[in-house]
C-alpha cells in the first residue's frame, strides 16, 4: 500500500549519513545493533552510501563499526574530530580539528577525501568561508554538501525520549510522521532546485546514524520509491555539477540549494532552514 501519492516527474536521491556511530546504547539497540541494522537495510536496497564520521580516538570497538561501512563498499568521509561550529571558532582552530579527523580516518577502508561541515555551517564571515574553501583545495578534499536537509535527529530524539518513558509506546506513529517530514522536505528542496537551476538535481539527503533510521530506513527507501524517486548511490549523486558550486552567500552553508536560492534572492527562506523549532510544535500536536 502506498503511503503517499506518486509524483508526476522522475527525481533521483542518494542517502548520506552523519555523526556515527555513537557508542551509547539506545532503547535496547546497542551501537553495534544500530550499525548492523542501517547497513543491512542499505544492502537490501542495493545502495552504497557515505558515512561522515566525527572521530579522534582509536576506540577499537568504534573503529570496527566504522570499518564495516568500508568493508561493505560504502565510503567514509571526514566530519571533523569534535564537531565544532565554524561560526564559533577561529579558522585555524577549525582547520586543526579537520586535520585531527583526517588523521583518524585516512587509513580506514572506504576512506574518501570528502568533507561535510558540522551543522552545515560553512562560515559566518568571508574570511572563514573563503579561507576554508581554499584549505580544502590545498588538502585535495572535495566538499560533501546536501541538497535535501531535514531534521531526522529531532524525530529520533523524540522517539527515544518516548521509549525511555514507555518501551511499549507506538513506534509506527513516529515512523509515519517521520516519513511525511522527509517527503515534505524532499519536495520542497526539489522545488528550490527547479527555481534556481531550472532542473531537478541528483539529490543528496542528509540523515544521521541514529535510532529512527536503524528502525525505519527501509520504510524511508520504500516511501521514496513509491513516490517515483530513483534511489542512487551517494558518489553518483555527488557527480552532479551543483555540488562543486560555491554560493556567494553569508552566513554560508545550509543546503546547497538553499544557499543558491539565498544568493538569487528567492523570498521566504527561513534560517536556519531546518531545526527542531519547526518540528516540535507539529509533534506536540500529534502527542508524539
């Protein structure tokens, strides 16, 4: 049964993951179980993705989980060592944190020199924005932007909080709300793509290595397919020329399409583009 009406035109989208694996257990799912569940659902869908890892330590258990991504044919990208916000630190401090992350990941199977900015913040000054762009170039790195931003972390936190209070709470209500959120955000950003570029890009969706995706990633994939989207590998999506663009906007960051829309002066853009402040009132009304 289709949860959503099919769309009228063909679109493509890749799934990418940030911030994993967090080692803390979560509602009966250990970090290893979450890792295994996400990888299994990607394998069942015949998809290859990229995991952007925040890492400085050499925890053998954590490294083993990251290595599983590389061993199964996925890519490993740099997400800094300590997940700083570039807006809150100096450019030199941010570059140092990048280098620590690179050192921790470079020898892992699947490593690729691609960087994703924590919080999707790319600098609140011209000096930081352009300085770090030059720094990436000098280190032979490519950026790992997203076209479709979302708040899966908010939905996952709400689900986790509910299950801590009541392990038998209805999980499917959270699944359905989450799927509708991702559907809405994907269609919104595809609309921005058509507005600013006149075409639908090969989309890159930002997800996280968290509980809600461990439980429901297969449903996310099926939802997109039911709507008529084509699921593609992350590296295929990154070949779209849009991801090499460097919008002239400040503060820099957010979705690449949001940044291009800001540069073009598209009205009605909220900032930050995605946050729990937009989702919590909706989830409160649903008593989730």
